[in-house]
């Protein structure tokens, strides 16, 4: 989830590089959105907001304003 909204991640790869950021923290935005994990970094190349279309990482970043330091939360949004 990002800011309480469910996000799906597609076309991602995992690297085992270590970053000094908490799991879920965005550590880079470019051709991919890089998210710190407990054991590495997830490089997400396409993402989709709930009810939206799949976007490339740069398009998703422009639409959502995501940047290094943003944080993906774990869990599901509360039901409405």
C-alpha cells in the first residue's frame, strides 16, 4: 500500500544489495522504483494503483509523486 491505497507491482526483480533503509522505503526512482526489503531491494518496473491501469515506473512516479523516502506500508486498506 502507498498512502493507504493498494498498489500492485509487475515486472519486478530482486537484488540482494543492502541498503540502510527500513523495509518498504523507496530508495530510488528512475527506470524502476527501488524499494528496500529486509534482504535486498525490489526493482519494480510497472505498477498499478487500485482501479487504475498499469504504468511504467516513471509514469507511476509522476502520477503519484513517489520519491526516495516515500514508504510502502504492509497490509490491506480498511474496507469501506
